[in-house]
C-alpha cells in the first residue's frame, strides 16, 4: 500500500513538473511574441521620428554633420546593428553602425546579399523579421515628393536572449515554490483514503450512462466522504422517487391524451370516426380530389325502424344494434373507404377512390341487402332496414357541407319512396327538399291562420244510407294552394309537428260532432285518425280523452281509426289507449288491414270494432281473382270474429255490388261521396 502511495506521489510530482514546465514554455513563447511586437512598435515609432528629423537635411552633401548627429541617437539602443540614409537618387549620404556589431562590416550584415547601394535603395518600404533581425525601410518625405529612404537593422535575437534570461531568473523561485507546495498537497490527499471517493465517482458515471437512479453506495471512508456518500444516496433516493412519479404522471398523461383524442375524433359507442373527424377527413379527401380533378362519392345512411327498436326494447338494445350495424357497414366496404357515425342512427361513408356509378350503386345495394336482414340482440329478433342517399363532389363544387346536405336530401327521398333502398342525388330533389322545408315552417302559421279545415267523407250501408263520417284533414295555403295530406302529414311527422295538427283536428271534430249528429242522426259515427307518433305522445292522448269526455253522451259517436302498422309499432301504448277510450264508449277501427304485418293473433286478443279493407284490394275487384279472394276472406273472418267490415276506396258500381254481395257492411269511396266540409257548397266545390 505504501509503495502504491509512493508511486502515486512520484507520478503526481512528475505530472506537476511537466505541467509546470509546459506552462513556463508556453509563457516564454507568449512573452517572446509580445516582446517582439513591442520592439517592432518601438522601432517603427523611432524610425518615423528620425525620418521626420532627416527631411530638412536631405539636400545636404554626403557626410553632413546634422544627419550624422541624428543617426547617433541610435546609440541608446544597444541592439541596433546599422542604419543607412539614401537621397532620392539612391546615393548613400550617411550610415550608422551599432554597438552590437562594432567588428562587422556592412557586407557581413544580414543584408550582405545586396551588392550595391542601388540594390539597398530599391528595398521595399515596411518592416520585415528574418533570422533574428528586424529590417525597417522608411520613406523620407511623402509619396508625392520622396526625398530619400532610411534603412535600419535591429538584432532581435540578442534582445530576446537577454529578456529570456531575465524572465527565467524571475519565475524560477515561484515555480519551485509551486512544485514543493503541490507535492505537499498530493501527499496530504494521498494520506487520506480516496478509495470510497473513487467508488462514488464510478457509481455516478454508471448512473450517468444507465439513467438508473435506484442505486445506493456503501457508506465508508472519512467523515467527509461518508457525509458525501450519505448525501449522494439521499439524493439518488429522491431522484428515483421523483423519476417514478414523473413516469407515472407521464403514463397517465399519455393515456389521457389518447383518450381525449379518441373522444374528440371517435364515437364512444361504435368506435367509428365522429362528425368532427369525418368532416376533417372529408375536407382533406375533397381537396385532394379537386387538385387531381376527380370525383368523390359519399353515402348517407339512416336506419329504418330504429326508433321503434329504441321505444320498444330500450336504448341498451338499440345501442347494441348500432354496434352490430357499424361492424356490418365496415365489413362491406373496401379497404381505404371511411365510415363514420354522424349521430343517432345516421352514418356516412366516404368512398376513397374515384369509382364508377355502377360500382357505387353496387356498394350501396350491398349495404341495403346486408342491413335489411334480421338482427338478434339479447334474444330479440330485430327487423330494420336502411335508406341510403348518394351524392357526388363535383355536383357541389367540392364543398363538404353541401355534399353532406345533398346526400341527406337523397336519403330522405329514399325514405319517402319506400325505405330500404338507395337514391342518387339530383337537383330536383333539392327543389323538393326546399319545398318540404317551406311546408314544415308553414305548419304553425297555418294553424294560427285557420288554413286547415276538416272534410268529411261518408260511409254508407248497402242501401246507401250514411252510417258514419270519416274526418279527413285538408290544407289550403295562399302560396302553395291545396297541399295534399300525403305530402304534409309525413313532413309534420318528421318535424315533430304532427301532434299540434292532431290536437287541432280533435278540437275541431269535437266542435262538429253535435252538428253532424243533428244532420245525420244520433246513431252516426264520426271517425278520427291517429298516427303512430300520436300514440307515443302521452300529452296528446290525455287531451284526446278529455276532449271526447267533454262531449258527454255524444262521446260514443267517436271512432278512432289507427293503421295496422302504427298499432303494432306502439303495441303497448296503443292497447292502453284503446282500453281507456272504450270506457267512455268510443269505438276502434283498424285501418288499412291486410297491408301491414297482418298477424291474426292480435285480432283475438284485443277488442277491435271494425276492420277497414285497404283500397288496394278494392281497386283489384274485377281485375284480380287473388285480390277478390283475399277481400272475401277478410270479410268472412271479420264476421266470424263479430267485427264490422268497412271497404274504402269504392269507386265503381261493380266494386260496390261485389262487396255488398259478400256481406261488407260499410262502403266508403268516391262512388258514394267525396270528402266535403260542413260549410257551403261553394267551398265544397273548391276542395273538389
């Protein structure tokens, strides 16, 4: 151990000596450079002064005493070798030989290569350092009027040697002192135990490389090193804990950021892109297509019958159905196509590459076929369909909002045309859509301005006697003229305004009932139509019940007609309503029988008074034996169930005769009378 310490001390001392020597050598080099610059500056100043003093005597004869006396000033500078003064013609007029070279002749100076005074005269002006000598050539006079030239040589090597000796003698004691002092410091440091410190340093270097702060160093050595080690361990522990906390927060922030991005861009239920992400993707796709002058097609999908699923089976079942639907849509698309959920039961598909109309229609039909099949969700067999609107980017100049709107318009056109189909957007649809919007916004105004009115169509027996009247809603608008119920009723249902219209109809019919009974007899029945939306509106149902109850003994004259499909869509609420109206004496008729689900089981389970044969069967009487057979079957079945039968849409004597012969009790149609208001005959003619 002592030998090791001695080796360390020797190596350290040698190292310090070498470093000190290097420092001294560098210092000397720097000092000599500075000294050389200093001498050059001094000589430049000196020669400048001499040339100025020589100028007045340049026209004197060679060897002039004044010139010699000026050059003798150089005696003060012991390392000046010589000086020579030439006139403008190059003639040497005076010279000086310095104290450092009294035994040399001019030919033995560093300029002995100059063989003549003319050659020396032609030396360039300036300062040059070569082989330990400084040569200065100065102009006497000015460039416009040169009077002569001064040549001076200075032995810088002798000057540096003397200066170097002085510098060495002055710094040597200081250097020796530093060496001795350093040796004592090394011995003192070596005396202490440095090994724990070396271990600590090694550990720190290891941490620097591995970034592993969960380490600890054994506490050993002198008190200072022990304290340093203890502090190091504490610091590493704190850093390790803080690093772990930071890592946990970073992981949490990363997860939260991913969740936020997903929530911002994807639908949480189906996992599909949401409206925001979809519109962003559509804008990018449209911009790319516009640059390459190609078209982009989008498909706007809206599920048919989804509202009934939610209302009948609950939103949990509806949500699971949406997830299945989204998976099926994705499966039936091509790679690269984008599908997103706008909200509710609406989806949008962006076809990524330009495709032909035939291919677009093929994709749309495949989606219609796939999504129109039954779906099993929680043991429930759900029947749904899809209506699809197709729009092209070039038709709207690549505007994303207009493109979505066009596809939406086409989708609603598909729904109006029978659902479960696709439709390609056309400009005519846009005009139809604007008309729909104007009609929808005019409904409340029409109610306020009494533009609606009730027209009553008679239902007669086999003898032509009026037994019942059906209240049919009509609308005359100053701008649109006569608006067909087939047009404004679906619009009112889509815009959630049908309840306001039905409320007005109930109120008006209840006002008309006393007049109708007085005219046609108190056994006459007045029929009111209720839609599927009406049966879902509890407030409207209560209003209908209270209004009919307000008729008192005439309440039994009211008959509520509801279509077969509307009844089955609102099975529970409809059955409850039927039980309530029966308590106050009202009758119930099932309208359009045979065109809906036609499940015979509910006819035996629920108390229905009348079956109405749809006019599509009546129209085929005399044309289709199959339709005639169905009509006869419905009549016979109703009689066996003790139900009344009413045929609507009777327009010819042959149809009336056939129905009467087979036992149909009530007949309704233009053959017996058109719908007419209770007002004057002039108004009736206007309606017709």
